[in-house]
C-alpha cells in the first residue's frame, strides 16, 4: 500500500482506485495474468447481462433483451477491453448498474435506490473520472421524462454528492495532466468510426421513435451512446482528451438501440405472405432474428479475429522481450531510448536478467515511478564510455525523437562511438545491438 500511494503522488492518480482494488485482489489470489484479466471478463459479462435486463424492462420483449446483450458482448471495442487488465470494463459494469437503477427510478421514488445509484456512479468515476459524464447523459433522459418533484430533488442530491466526492481526485489529477499529453486529435479513421456509430445509433433511435415502437429505449440509450463521446471531442478546444476506451461505457447505449431495433425490424417477418398462421409467424420471426444475428456476427468476425493477434496491440512486448533474450550475451548492457520504453522490461523481467541498465539511477520500485529515474546527461555519457556492447530498445522508425538532454546524449554517443551490428523490428518498437568495433 505505501508503495502504491508513493506512486500516486507523482503519476496515475486517476487510476489509483483501480490499483487499490487490484492490490487487494492479488493479495487474495496471486494468479498472474488470470488474476489481472479476470475482473475485466467478469465485468463485461455482467454488463452484457444488465444491458439485456434494461432492454427487457423498457420493451417487455425478451428478444430485445437477448439481442441487446449480445450486441454489447460482440462489439469489437468491448471485446478488446474484456481481454485487458485495465479498469474500463469495470467502469462499464458500474455504469450499467447505475443505468439499470436509473431506469427503475424513472417511475418510482426510492431514497435507498437513489443512494445506491449515486454510489455506483461515484465508484465508476473513481475508477476513471470520465465516467462522471454518465450523469449528463442520464440527466438529459431524466428531465425529458418530466419526473415528479421528489425524484428531481433526489437526482440533484445524487449529482451533487458524486461531484463533491469526486472533486478532490479531479483537482489532484489535474496536476498530472502531462501524462496524457500524448493524446492527439482523432485521425480520419477514428472520425469515420465515431461518426458511423453516432449515425447508426441515431437512425435506430429515429426508427424506434417514429414507428411507435419503444420510445423509452432511444430516450435512454441515445444520450448515453452519443453525449460522453461528444463532450470529450468538444473539450479538444481546451485540450485533447478523447480516447475510445475512456468512454467504453457508451457502447451500452449503442447496444440498446441496435438490439431493440433489430427485434422490431424482425417483426416485419410476421407480415410475409407465407406467415399466415401464428405458428408460421413465430417461426418466421425466429428465423429472421437468427439471420440478423448471424449477419451482424459475420460482419465483425474479421475484426474479432484480428484483435486476438499481437498485431492488434500497439506493441508486441512478448516478441520484443524474446528478441532481446536471443540477441544478448552475458555482460551486455541495455539502453532505453526513450526512457519510457523501460515499461517493456517490466512485463518480462526474466528475459532482461543480467543486462546492465546503463542510464538507470533508481528503478521504478525504489523511485515510486512508472519508468524509474534516469541519470543526468553527463552521467549517462560517462556510463556509456565504459560499455563495449549494448542493446538499445527504441520507438519504431519515423517516430518523433524526444528532445530531453538525456535522450540527446544517448543518440550522440551511439552515433559517434558505436557501430550498429544488428537491428530487429517488432510491432511497436525495435531492438538494435551496438558494439564499439565493427567485429561486433
């Protein structure tokens, strides 16, 4: 615990609650990658179930619940973060809990449920601050429903309580905003994805509203699907903040309108010429739902298969570590250029055993930092002067070079005093072996 708190003073305060949760989980069960990833898998399954229950409550159609839950589960973005040891799937589960409670409170007044609702939103926001945008999406739905005075008062109290409790974390984490300075504006492909999702959600919502089907679904789901993403994109006027995983929970709203619209579209199968008897109508409805579900699954199959390969990740840390182990010899040194690439070593420390980290002053554990603390530029120069062979781990070709004094010294000494012996390129990075003589 003291080591976690030591880290949070300088970095990752926004993830502190998640780190504490995982600390207690690993204390109870040291299961390695299974322990790390299991919460995300369970949270995704829970969210899919809750999406189905919400759709069922709003439409009284079991098929709408089934297809909405399945639509959430097979969404590529959801599948991606169901696999990862991060907080985003857990955030989605808590948002789903709060959304279910919110739906039950639209037609009743319950102090206890409002309290649990506020606690669920607060817990989600402590796991990741941008989950607080759930309140904005719910607020749009809430005030359009013309709620009674008692519910308006409880909703206001819930919102105020969440914001007051979250404010200290927000103020503290603002001081660490440099950690997300890497976030840029969305690229063309991302804009197509964002616009496509919003357009499909809007078309489904319009269809459900104008066809006189279930107006309650778009009233709840459309703000949840669109508003959090839109707010982060608009915030780019001040600072770029949008990353898809930050609003993973928006897929709850998207799945609700997709699943419900598919069911009501399938209802048209009842009016086909051969579907005259109730039995034939039931059979045609079932078959049409199966066809729609299979078509939907087939459309995303290539993406689902790809995301289960190393190429779907920003870097292949497993291959990098194996490459370093194969390339290195006893007595070699290692250099991370830039220093943030030291994170690769943290994943597979055994493959880096025996390699002297030339630039490191204090390791991450001792310094309470994510990448450790490096020596000054003159000290790095002195260390490199005593090295004969060194493996350098660096960004892929074409990446901008860090302008710090330490990084400049690394590049200068390598170019002047060493010969490149061998270079291996990997997904997201490269490993280069340097030696002082051409014989390597």
